[in-house]
C-alpha cells in the first residue's frame, strides 16, 4: 500500500494559506505510508508532465490535523515518488494540531 488511506476531501478546517503562506513553512521528509490523500483521482497529465512543478511549489503540501497527515497538494509528486520506489516525499507540513 502506498498511502495510509485514500480520502475524499479535506476534513480539516480551512487554514487560509496562500502560496506565499505555504512558502513560510519549511519542507521536511514525510513517509508516503503516513499520508492520507484528499483526492481520489489523479490527473494523468499532471503525473506525466516534466514541468508539473514549474509554475508551482517544488514541495507537496501536507496538513497535520488530529494526529494525521493529509496530502492537500502534490498527489502527482507522491505517486511519482512511489513509482520510483521511494518511501519518502519532501513536503511542507502545516501543523493545525
């Protein structure tokens, strides 16, 4: 199993972070098997695109809430890491606990 669980939506409260706000959160390594996704489907174009991070953040966005890590943005990065047989992902983790 790649992820801890496949979720559908964001169960945590709105954090109001913009791209600039996320940039203030330092990245760290997160194990893929600790992540709960917030999307059930992945756009194959995002997964296969070589420049998928060109206009966005280089790091996935993860929200820690009630002891769980929710993958808010960067599902394509996480799946790509899993396909490359990596067990960790570099992500910005916002702690709402």
